[in-house]
């Protein structure tokens, strides 16, 4: 898969009191990351933050594969 090719990402939102946990999962690799944010934050903002963290994780794993 090339760097410019779009990837399918699943988002899961879990409300925990006044916060929400957002899990972003890369469909191709199963790699997942999570973030916490205020429950009243815009869904798009939380998705963008989680997606940025997922992209950073995928880049880090591509350049530093674990054995």
C-alpha cells in the first residue's frame, strides 16, 4: 500500500462520564490507538486527533518494525 493511498479506518466512541474515549483502528493492519477528550468536543475534532495519532503510529511501525 502506497503512502498516498487512502486507508480504511474504523472509529469507536465510548462515553465515560464527561469524557469520551476514541479508538481508531486501521482496517488493513489491525493497529489501534486511543485518545481521550471532552464529551462535548466535536466528533470531527476527536476523529482528526485520533487519526493523526494512528498515522504517526503506522509511520513509526513502518520505519521501526518490531521483531
